[in-house]
């Protein structure tokens, strides 16, 4: 049987130069390794293994995706001094004062003719309250005290029109 030559495509010159340099380096390394004794080869293999293990451990420590994050200490012995505001819901007819009272323009007139002072918060704009004026609504929010502490003000967070 005849051996047929397989014709490989031509390698571009820059790649061929790099390949030639790599081939020369491998031949130099091979010549050096041939001169090593068996004891030196074993020591070289152990050293390569040891440094590979150290590099793997170092990379594993620094690039660990499962590293725990520090958890802040929580003092469970002292209770919270400020209670969280309670959300309440009230129903009635939305009315507007003729003149503003301490920055309050709207109130909720309940069926028993009591008034709940209303103040628009970040989610509810006062122009929205203006649109719902004289309609039966249900409002939800948190209760705060007025500046003098004599009146309760409902900070409106949500508003629904009743049918």
C-alpha cells in the first residue's frame, strides 16, 4: 500500500512565524528535559502540581461566588421606640373647605356628620382630590396629628370612588 500525502491548506505567514517560534521553544524544552535525571523529573512534576494547587486555591478563595456577606448585628433586647403607622380606611363624601385650615383643604364627611381631615401624600396629588370633590369615596392611609396635636389628619395613600 502506498501512503498518500494529505495536502493541508497553506498557513498564513504571521501564524506560521508564531508556530515556528513555538516549535523551537518546545524543542529547547525537550532538550533540557532529556538532560534531567529521574529524581529531577519527579521533583519538577511535584513542584508543578504544588504550584498548580496553590494557584487553584488562591483563585478559589478570591473568585468564590458563595462567599457569605457580613450580617449586621441586631439588638433584640430593646423594642422599637416608634410604632409603625397603622393603615386605616374611611368612607364618606369628599368635601373641600372654603378656606384652608392649617394647610388642609379637604375633609371626608361621614354618614354621622363627622369630619375626617384629609391630606394628600406622595402617591395622591391634591389635584386628584379636587377631581373627586363631592363624590362618595373610600380613602385609605395613615393617621397623623396636626401641628398643635389637637386634630387627627388622614394622610391619603389610596382613594376609591364608591358606586
